[in-house]
């Protein structure tokens, strides 16, 4: 049985898995040592730093093949050798065990829990990776290689870092002493495959009549909050909704890490928050950007996510003529959205709860919930309208209901904005009649 087969057979947990990983690491370290002996440390370092990655990998690959052919590697078969060369190339020129996962378009998230565990998400489900890091130092080296072009660093003095990579991927890394079991890295890969409501319909995440309703809501300039849990598809839905905005409008987007794409819109300004430097200066918060956006003549303001005191400024913007604004919020239900907005708004301005609720009731028009199911699939679930209650506060009325067991949708009541859109000429009477027939 080859080394590769033994490693795969014992992949998992326990002593056998540890022994297999150790055996593979021994061969990798030996090949890297022989590579340095053959080419010289300075030459290998120069190749690793070469901007032409393909040329560097090709040169190192040739050297590795020569070493395997002439050195004492007789116990490795051809598959073992190919795998070994690939892993060494990833370590020297790439990001080690992360490299194949980053190159896999089906992988949506990567999670490193110290040097013993590496998981990835594919199709909404978590899987253990076949290969893990050999040491905490190797993790720190890979993180440093990722952060260096961004002018950021991760060390004991700065043990937490959030960064957006050049390709749009979002990275969070935590180092000891904050991370008890070794460096922890989470990479959420950016995907621009879903860019419209039609694509969500094709995936079965929403029925066509529901997607049409949401499109009308955006065209009617409803202020919409998209809510759901982590990884439920909030940003994906926000991207899809943004495609319904008229191309004649000016849009200002505000995010912690820029993920929204408005490639088809000609008049878009994308703003991104910035953390404080190591010296504690230069921080630009979401709240700062929301305030500044009001001076940029926006037709619509899109906040990637409200999670703090900027909520009060977002609510104020919606109440001061910037109808049609969009945002997301972490919450499990529409009621929780209101509660979280009240709480976050009070961080920004110490106002009585009833006044903040009045502001929310007049600012928001719709709350759309996004759900991630146990099997990893994602769905647009309920749609609720937001208005003032007779006795004050916020009244929520469910218009679209989602049955989680049957995974079906039903229209509870027709939202008022449908009639308003018809009156304003945004949709034709024939379109509305056809839509009503499709729901019935």
C-alpha cells in the first residue's frame, strides 16, 4: 500500500490519523530540505517571492522531480510523488493546506482551528480537510503571507485582525494568547455567481412570484432590512435586490468588508470601514461612513450590515428622504430585528425605547428573512411589513409565510406597496393580474 493510500485510509481522528499526517509531513519536510540544498536558500526565497507564480511553480516543480528521481524516495509511487510535489509547491509558492481549498470554487468558507483541525464548507455543509497544518508557526507564516500586501499583521501585540483580500475574500484571524489552542483563521470566500433574483429562483431558494414581489418592492423604493443568521445568505440576497435598482440612481454602499457588487450600475460609490492602526489612530467606523454618505447626494444608501450604534444613523437616513435604502441585520425573526435595532440605536443615542420604535416604524417598510437549513440549503423565508401600531410602537404584519418542514411559501396578504406601485405606474395592471394568478 502506498503512502498516499495509507494517509487516506487513516484520515480522520485518533492515533492512526496523527501517525499518517506525521508521515506525510516527514516526506514534505525532507523534500523541502533537499530543495534548499539543491537550489540554495536565497534562490528558493526569490522564487517564492516571484510575482510570476506560474513560472516559479514550474521551476520548483522541475527541481522537485529531479530530487525525487535521484534521491532515496523509492517507496513513493507516482501518485505519492505528484501529491508530494503539489503540497511542497503550495507551501513554497502558495498558502499551504489552504491553497487547494481557495482554488476550489465550490468551497465557500475555510476554518482553521489551530494545527490539528481544518474544515471547509461546501454546499452549506462542513467537511474536515484531508490535510492540516504541521505547526502553529506554519499557520502564522501563511497568515503573514496573506496580510503582508495589505499592510496588516497578526502577532501578540495585535492578536485579532479582520481583512478583505484583493479578490474579495474576507479573512478573520486570531492568534495566541487570545486563541487558546493555537491560531484560528476563518476565510469567507467571495462568490459573484449569484447576482440576481432570477438566479435565486433557479436555485430553488425562492419561488418566482416571491422574487417578483421583492423586485417590485425595490422599484417602489421600499426601505428593506434583510435578516437571518450567520451564513444564511443575507449578503447574497442584498446583492440580488440591488440589481433591481434603476440604473439612473446614485448608490452609496457602506460595508465592513466590501462584498457587494454593482457591476451593472454606472453610478456607485463603495465605502469600506477601516480598523484603527497599531498606534490606535485612523479608525473609520460604519457610523462615520453613514454620516458621510448623506453628503454624497445618494438616491439610495446600502449598508452591508448594521451591528452597532450606526443603526440610529441608518434609521435617520431612511426617515430623511433616502427611501429605498437596504441593509442587513443578524436576527432570527422579524420581531428580533426590531428588538436588535432598538438596542443598537440606543448605543448611538440615548433615547427612550418608544421614540426609537416610532423612528423604526416610520423608517422601515419591509423585513425579509433568510434561513439556512440543517442540510446547508438556504431559503428566503418570511416577508413582513413594518408600520406604526395604533397605540404606538411597531406593528409587523406577515405577508409571505414559509413552511420550513414542507419548504413551501404562501401569500398571507398582499402588501400595500403592490397597489401603490400600480398607481404610480411602476408596474402595469396586466403584470399585477398575472402575478396574482400565479400566486393563487
